[in-house]
């Protein structure tokens, strides 16, 4: 899966398992109703199926919703936090690890750097 995102992109991992048959409208409704976030904000929203080997990403690119999907092979599973309500925020580096099937929880995440201002 190839997602080109600006460094400022917000990435959310939905904690609740998702029905992987859902498409654009079903996932957008889940973002709005369950995560209480705006699916048209430009943020990336990630969903995982119950078996753990399928993942979908939903993102608004400014002209329409994009839906990406990936299935891991050979009994691999995407590393996901325990099921629950809400979402977890990821960095771009953690997203890259997640997409590859790696354990993104071991990535070293630095605090966000405030944008400098001209004095």
C-alpha cells in the first residue's frame, strides 16, 4: 500500500474490529458515529478485521474519499491494540511499520515539533 502523506497528517487507528465488507460510506459512518471524528478532515483512518490479517485505510484527499486495503499472507496479523472504543493516534513512521506487518509499538516516537515563527 502506498500512501503519500504530508508530515502533518493525522493518522488514527480504530480500536474496534471492523466488518471488512464495509466500503466508503460504511467506514465514513464509523468514523463519524463511533470515533466522533470528521471523515472529510484529511486524516487517515485505519480499520482492521476480526481475523487480524486485513486492514483498510480511509482518507479524504481533497476531491474524494480514497479507500486502501491490504491483506497479510502466511498467517501474519496486523499489530493492533486491544479492542475498545475510540482510536489511537499514530505517526507516519508507525503507519509505515504497520503496513509492512511490523510491530509499530516499538518505534521511537518523538514529541511533535512546533512550527517556527518569524519574529
